[in-house]
C-alpha cells in the first residue's frame, strides 16, 4: 500500500489543486454562453432558480465527486471495484469526458482563431464590404454615415449600391463568424472544404493540453 502511494503523483501545493478544480468547473460556457442564456430566459427570473440549484445541488455534488476520488485515490473505472454494479458508470464517465474534450477543444480553437485575428489595427469583423460579406451585412453606424446604407462594394465584385434592404439583415461580426471563420454550408449534406486555419488552431489547442498534462498533476497545476 505504501509503495502504491509513493508511485502515485500528488499535488505540489493545495493551491494548485484548488486552481485546477476551478479550471475544471469554470469554462468558456460560464463566461461566454451563460450571460446570453440568462438574458434570453428572463434575467433575474432565470438567475434566482439557477443560483438555488447551484448552491443546493451543483456544488454539493461537485464536492462529493472530488472527495470520493480523493478518498479512494483511484480512477473513474477502478474506483467501482468495490461495487461492480456501478462499473458501467465509470466507463460512461470516461466516454463522456472524451466526447466533451473533442467538441470543447473546437470551441477553444475558435477562441484561438479570434485571438490571432484580433492582432490587427482594425479587426476584420468590424466592417462590411469584405470578401465574405453579403448585401444583408450591417454595421451599427451604417445608417448614420452613409446616404445609402447599402452603398459599398467588396473585392469579390459584390455590388450592393441601391439594393433593397433584405428582410433579414445580419451584423458584420455574424457574417465574419459564419462566412469567414466557419465557412458554414447550407446543410449537413454539404460537408464543405477543410479549414486549414481552424485545423491548425485546433492542433495548437491540443499541443497546449499535451504540454500541460505530459507530466501529470505536477505540470497540470502550474
């Protein structure tokens, strides 16, 4: 038993464990998605039941999961050896973690893409008239600075001068994300082409994760 404890890596400091737990519990969804969801679902009317559920359900279950793992010092599969009936739960946890890691890293890759794109004197999603824009594109100052809000061209030859206002207009940032970053197609039947820039950002995200995990908790806490 003592030899097993010596072989098992441990945290250098309590602070590293605490920060890692925060990093596990708080992600882009909390910063990016949650304010939007709260706004769409009634603001305070959504936040109050959410806060109650967080305090009385979410946090206790989160602490229970952490304490269970710390007490047993085993992984999500081997920890159920004392009760084989729940061993399938361990495999499910590993499978879910793998799926979430794959799709969540795509979101991180998009954030890295925007980080690089923002390193310009003028961010590319600030205006219409680019190759990826359509005549439905609008910026907040168009109706103020232009006699004709549609009076612009782009380098691909799209001429929007004198065009009628489309029924559904889009912001310049919306068109940049869907038409430039994602190059979204009309449906799942059209797979589109490989996005090399996003693929490289995804690779960079996985490299960062590999560097953080390559020596286990000794580097992950850092």
